[in-house]
C-alpha cells in the first residue's frame, strides 16, 4: 500500500471566496478577527437594573430589663419635661391592656447618677415615653420614685 498523505490545498475554487478590494487601494484588508481596535458586541438583551434592597426590619422595642433598666437605679429619677420627680409615681405607668402584664410609660424618665471612681455626675435616659415594661420592671421604678419622695419630705 502506498503511504497516506494529507491534502493541504483544495482543488475547489468555491471553498475559499476572495474578498473584493475597493478601487483605489492597493492594500489587502486583513482578517477582522486580528484587528485590536474592533470589538464585536454580543447580541444579548440589556442588563436589568439590580433589584432594590429589602428594607431593614424594625428594631425590637427596648422592653427587657437588661436593655432598659440598669441593675442599680440612679441617685435621682426625674421627669425630663419638668426636671422634678413625678408628683404621683403610681400614674407614671398605665396598663396596655386591662388585664395585661405590660405597662406603658406615660412620661420620659431620666436619672442623674455618678459614674466611675470619682462619681462623675451624668444624666442618662431611664425609660422613654411609650416604652412597654413588664409589671415587675415598672414596680422597681415606681418603688424607687416612692423612696425619693419619702426622702425629700
């Protein structure tokens, strides 16, 4: 058998069509795939804008004893609007439901305390208006308000 050889050129003229050369130019155009300045854009649909981010959930209201009430109540608890202790501590907290276990604060209570080794005086928020406290937490604040009124007399 004779050895096999590969055919490198084609005898068919239809396989390699020639590109027409515009008149007046002597250059032969190069293959378009090799030109660096031309980029072919893919035929795809335009990108859609990204979806809007989901809104952050509302933070939980401050209702636990660790978030609202410190372990030691301050030296002096006062109403922020008047700067004096509430005259009737029993009306500071009103029940949310008639037979419920939570009470809502009707005034903004702040406390004046001394912090640090030198007992530096500061004012901090104790209970904001509308905060819902458990009955035991509210009882601690009311008891401290009663103590303050007894000491002031």
